[in-house]
C-alpha cells in the first residue's frame, strides 16, 4: 500500500500544494489552503471513472450537422423557478443550487420534483437525511403521493450504478458535500471529493442527457463551500437566499448557460412549504406607517420584471471623527459618491452626520437607477420631512448633478401605476410614449429640480 501523505488544497481554485502557505500561489487568495489526507490511487481512477455502455464517440462533426432537436426545456413545475432558469430545465444540463443551511433548498427541490414526477422519471438522492425524514417532509408539504423515487446514499459509485439501471430523467443529489468516491481517501466535503464527485456527475449528465441538480452549501462568506471550480463545471448556478427572520426567499441565477442571469424568483416560506409570489412588488412595500421620514419607494428592475422596493435612510448627528456610512442591500461606494454629489449640487453637507441606508425586505439593488431614490431618502431624513405617500422614484444621478435616463422606463412607470403610486419623479429622458391620466409625472433633468418637486 502506498504511504499516505497530506496535501494542501486551495478551497478557492482547487489547486494542490505540498506545503502550507498563507497565500495560494495559483489564485493568490489568502488563507484558503486546507490540509487533506488525500491520496489518489492513479491506477484505478480512470477505470472507475468510465461509464461503460454510453461512452460518447469522439469524432469531429460539422456545426450545421449537429442535432439540436433533443434539448427542449421542460418546466420545473414552479413558475418562479422556471423564470430564473430561463424557461425550464434543459436536458443534459447540470444545475447547482446553493444556499445557507435551513434556507429551504431541500423543500424547494422536493416540491419541484413532486410536480416534475408527474411526467418525468425522477430520482432524489439524499445523503444528508434519511428516506424517512424526506417522507415526513413530503407529508408536511402534502406531496406524499408523488411518484418519486428515493435513494438514501452518499457513495458516488453506487449512486451512478443505480442511476444507470434506473435511468431517471431528473437526478437530484442533496447535497454534493456529503458525497464521496472510493478513488479518493479524503473525507466527504473536502475540496478533492467535492471536485471529483461533481465532475463525474457532470460527465454522467452530458453522456446520458440526464438533468442533474446538485444541492450545495454556502460558507460563512457567502461562497459555495468547496472549490470555486464547482461553479465553472456546471451549466447553471442558482443561489437561494433570504433573511432568517423573514419568510421571503429569493432565488437568483449567478451563472446560466441557458438564460439571463439577472432574473429573480420570489417565494414565501409558509408552514406548508414554499409558495410562489408572482407579484413581489406588492409584498415589499407594505408600509405600515404613514408620513415616515427617510422612506422612499424605488421602482427597481430585476431581470425583466420591475420591482418596487422601499428605501429607508437615517441621518443622525455623529460622535465619531469618521462618521459612518452604512448600507444594507446597496453599494457602499455608490452612497459615498451620491453624498458628494448632494454636497456639491444640493448644498447639503453631511460630513458630521452618520448615514444609514437600508433596502427593506432583504432585496439587493445594484443598479444606478436607485440613485435618485437614495438621495431623496437621505434628504428626507436629514430635513425631517416625509415625502408623499403615493410617490415612487427612479433615475440615475451623474456626477454633475444631472438626472440620467435608465433602461425600461415605460415598464417602471406602468408597474408604479399598477400598485397605486399616483406620483412619479423620474428622468426627463425616459419620458416617451403615452402616459396614463391618473398619474402625475415630474420629469426632471437636474438634481435641483428633483429636490424641488419632492419637497414642494
Ligand atoms: P430545508 O429545506 O430543510 O432547508 P435546507 O435544505 O436549505 O437546509 O428547510 C428547512 C427550514 O424550512 C426549516 O427551518 C423549517 C422550514 N420549513 C417551513 O417553514 N415550512 C415547511 O413546510 C418546511 C418543509 C420547512
Ligand atoms: Mg437540506
């Protein structure tokens, strides 16, 4: 038997080093090397990795002759999930679903699979929970009668063997971190195991045309546990996220070879599972308090869907030499820039004030169209003057204090109207086409005009 030795694997890029160093020499990340009792028995590896019976023929083909017929999308059963996937599941694709523990990944998978199993052969491999636990959850969700096949196992070779004889069209592995292969000696969840098991499952998906969904855990820093290469190997990376104390759950695509990446799907976690929220705007702007200072409704755009969210600010006298600039759901640097513009073009200096800005409901807004709403919210808090209750705002602010048009203006206007916002402050450049009679629109082209309209 070969002598066991240790190697140090980078959790970020997956490269291996004989010695521990503070910085990975390959990807230059710090503190990412982990010791592993890894030993690859090279002689048996290629054999075990080969799937007899359906190995693809290696031959050169003409692009025009490649058949693309076999890749229609099949709906996942949940419209919000389909939206993020770009219209449904593609045969032979591998989807990685990441998220914090307890966020509801297994619940989402079970709900979707129970619907999918009506017309597709499905196999749910659980390495984390027993079959009994899954059955209990299914009862809670009211889907215990679904025609779904379960396999409680975490050894890759036996899972692949079962799949080969069972031939499911959709294979789910919950979770990739619990899987291990016999060809490696390191523990399940280690970099080497995650990488090897995932790459074999990817190969299996491509060779058999099976849809493979891998569930993955997220580390404290918010990245998927295991090497970053996991994200490169799969076709689609979805993140399931949400605040612990809120029932909202957002699913977003970080990478998608078969669709756009900026779509989000919205769910609410209830005591009988996840419910789809097809009109999220109405949920994010339930304002209890009237005339609250510092609160502004922003018409944001998430993917192809406009989304109304509430931006709240608090500006307060600071006792620190360096006053605080804190944002939740927004970019900190952007806030610093906007405060500088406020100083220069609206005569508002906040050098001795703490500024806190928060987007309600755990939503993250990273588009410049939020600029104007942030500024008006900061101003409203500083002046201690509330803005009109039925006012919605969007627009980008430039460094010279000009209000710049943003994309999809018309859709934003319509969404605001649909939700009963009868006043609108927006860029002049977005004013085109017919407008509804029951909306008062203030189209502005400078910050000064916007401030005047908001507080008149
Ligand atoms: P789970 O799907 O097990 O999370 P993950 O697989 O991401 O770790 O979901 C666990 C949480 O969801 C748990 O805290 C209980 C809650 N939950 C509900 O609120 N309602 C439900 O119907 C179910 C099944 C779970
Ligand atoms: Mg789970």
